[in-house]
C-alpha cells in the first residue's frame, strides 16, 4: 500500500485528486492539508510514502514545504503538482528534493503513474511538463539539446541505457528488471551517471535524458 499525503489549498482540487488516487487499490490518502505548514505537520505525524504538494499555498508554499519535508522526514518522497505557468519554480523544487512533477490538468493515469514511481524511489516528470520545461527554461530547445548531447557523449552504452530509463522514471529495481541486472549493479551505474553528468539527483538526470533525445516523452 502506497500512503499519500495530499496538500492543496483548494478543496475541489483535493477532492478531484483524491478521487483519481482512490481508483488505484494500492494507494491510500492518509492525510490532507490546506497549506504548506499543515502539510509538513501531517507528514511528520503520518509518515506517508509520498507527499503530493501544490506549489501555491498559504502560510507556507509547496516549495518551502518540500524542503522542510525532505529535511525532516527523508523517508517521504515529494511530488509537485504544477501548471505550465509555474516553470520558474521547477529549479527550486529540484534543489529542494522533489522527485515528481505532475500536471494538474494532466491524464489521471499520469498522476497514478507518478505517485507509484516516486514511491518506488524513481523520478517522474509528466511528459508535457518535461517538454515545456525543456523548451522554456534557460535557452532554446536546440541549444539545450546540443549541450545535453555533449554532456552525455562520454557515457558508456550501458550508462546511456540507464540514463534513458531514469528519464522514464524507473527506480533502481525497475531498471534492474528492464536490463536484467542485479539492483546493486544498477545502483553503481546510476551513481556513475550522476557523477559524470554533475547533477545532484535523478530528476535533473531525467531532464538531461529528455534534452539529449534519449526519451521521447510521447
């Protein structure tokens, strides 16, 4: 059972997201919050597997709540609910330890897939979010794509396979199953990829995978 905390200041949004998650018998919403401070307190009390946070909330926004949750309850993964108008917040959320970025208006399947991925230790970017972020943050798609391909050029063939699967949001266990490797070996490959690319976490690696054309996002 994946235990989820849901935080959004709009009751209708919470109700909609809760209804989508309720369709998956493996997911249980154990607590809700209407602001970031409540989200932090509820996370400390319930220790959910995933904290699903809106960005814009009163008292404490979702980004500050993300940083506090990751600092004080490191066993809880954080996924951010976002809209296309909030791309400028993504880099801060990455730095704060979020490993999921889900579009509020996206396909319900993506929401469930994202929650499962981050709960399993993977990273998940809604494909539309990933394409939009890549296009809008820090320069043109062509320039970023060229830079990403240059950064990934030094990876071995196996490391590129691992990076592509990171881009799909797979956990170490999921990558191990896909590539028919033991999980310890995959962990070593992931560490090598992060070191080579000089990124801090799996989501930053996933964005590079998209930019380099290793993941189509379709």
